[in-house]
C-alpha cells in the first residue's frame, strides 16, 4: 500500500509540475513566414483577398482533402468569410481589413479557442513581391500551450504549414500569369482613321521598353497640344524578321482628325484606310505575340489568303495598368488582305 501511495504522490507531483510548466509558457505568439513571388502585388493580393481561392493552395486542404468548406454569399474584401469542418474541429475566418495591394487583416476562430489575428503584407521589390503571412495572439489558452509544447512550440507547429501555403501560392500565381489563348476570328473589316506615330526598330530584348518610350513621347506631345485620344494604342509593323526576332515598327495612337505637326518633332500623322483584314486575338502576356502571329500566318497559308500592300498591325485593347495579371491582356492582330 505504501508503495502505491508513493507512486500516486510522485505522479501528482509530475502532473502538477507539468501543468505549472505549461501554464508559465508565454501567453502570446507571433508566427510569420515570407516568400518572394515574381508577380505584381495586385495579382497576389486579389487571389488572397477572396477565400474561394484558398482551396487551390491551402496546406490544410492538401493534407485533409475531405475537409468540408462552407462559403457565405460574400467571400472577398472586408466582411468576407468562410468556415470549415475537419477531423480536428471546426473554424471560421473573416476579413477585418483589406488595403488594396498592400495588406490584409483577418480573424480566425477555431473551436472554442480565443480568436487569432491572421495578417498579410505585400511589399513590392525589384524581383516581384515579398509576401508575408502571419498569425498572432495575446491570449493563448492552457490547452493550446499544451499542444504547442509537445509539438516543439507554436512556430514549429504552424510555421511549416505557412511555408507550404506560400510555396503553393507562388506556383499557382506563376501558372495563372502564364496562361494564354490565341483565337483566329476570321476575315472582317477594319475602319481605320487618323493617328499620330513614331517609327523605330527593336528586338525581343528591348521591344517592351522601346514601345513604352515611344508611346510616352506621343502621349506627351498630345498632352502639350490638347489632342484627344480616339482609341487604344497600336503598332504597325513595316518589317518582321522572325528568324532574328527584329522589327521595324511605328507605334501609334488614334486621333479624331488630321493633325499638323508643329515644332521640331519626329512624331508624324498618318491615316489608315478602311480595309479587309484577317483578325486574330491573343488573350495573355505580350510575350506570346510571336505565337499569335505564327498562328495568323499559318491560317493565311492554309486558306489561300493573300496579304495586301498595307502593313499589318496590332491593337492593345485593354490597359495593363487596369489588368495586373498578364493573362488578361488582350491584343488584336490585323493582317490586311487583297480583295
């Protein structure tokens, strides 16, 4: 009997000691992970801001595919939320603050534990965006301290999931930005009109920068002379060498009427006639334009369509500034045809 009594006393001492040790653990935690994603902050923010997108990169759903997700009517922006039920219990997440392209603050409630603050930060860098995902609380209950203690601490218990989530988010974002579609719209008519333009040459390595400089100069001239824009910018190709990836091009902006150029300027005014054309549309990054042009040229050859002496051109129908994901950029290619 005495031996049993001693064993019970020793066990009680161990239990009390263990409970005391757990109880004196910190009442707060702040766990963060950061990953640089080679994408605009707006693209990443828009994905994270809508809880419906989380299924694609959630590390917890990857580990437990049978988890039950419930979405309310609003899932994005301030007030957006979702809930889940899995083998470990039930939980909810709600967005409290969303500052576009900069930061997001959310509240997570799991079972009967006090809520935790989940936060995101998106910092632009030369290599893309530093994405920080964190969770913190100043009210850690005893049971959670106990679980954390036997899993190597809160950071070791939660941090690896955040690392995996950011890794999957990175992969998903890059994949979404690389998507593109080429559609041959067929033979149609293009109305033409007056335009201001600058002519230069470029290659694959500098064409984007060159176009930006060209359009900047034309836009500045138009602003200085109160000339209104009458359509989206376009590029006329005087020569396209697919073998060495070089072009001679005129970058142009449509105007409402013929403009007399004043001062010492290399900007000129041109006119496009109404003409029969083969129209091809690219939805995706401009880097995919060579594939769209190749598809258009192949269609010409396969359908015995003959180019006219007018030069082919491409129109940029939406502004990349309004569409941060390159997969949503739309370019229309027109190849003038003989009647």
